[in-house]
């Protein structure tokens, strides 16, 4: 996995993104859901469905070469960028945010 873009991207965020791609590659919907922020207890079921949808869409690409391009962090600890799946020639935009010291996705949100 290669990372490009913002030079100030913390190692913890790179690790987080690596886990995201690995869990997608492995088809691990529960593990992928664990990376998302659960605003309410009832959101868990919707996030699992969203994780399965993301796996169906990008899972084959995650099994190949992947590069991640980060944008600069904004004042609210939000970063974005693109995940490039070379095997399937797909690009997935992403936004991550920091909450209580952890980087989190909103999985299943388009």
C-alpha cells in the first residue's frame, strides 16, 4: 500500500486506512463496521449493511495494489482523499474525522 498527498498525515491515520483496506479485502463486514462511529445503537445494523455494500463494490480491487491519496487536514480534524484500486481501476473518495483521539469513517454514507 502506498500513501501520497499531505506530508503531515499521522501514522495512526495511515494504519487506520490500512485496516480499512485489509478488512474490505478479507470481506470482513463486522470488522469494517467496527471502524465506523456509532452515533446510536440502532445505527449498527445500517452500518453493517453499508459495509457489505462497500465490500461488494471495492473488495476485488482491495485484493490488488492500492494507493491512498490524502488531502490536508482542515481545522476540524477532518481529512479526505481517494483510495485508488489499481486491479479494478476504481477510485473511492473518502472522508475521515477524528473523535476522542481516534480516526473514524462514516461507513455506508455516499
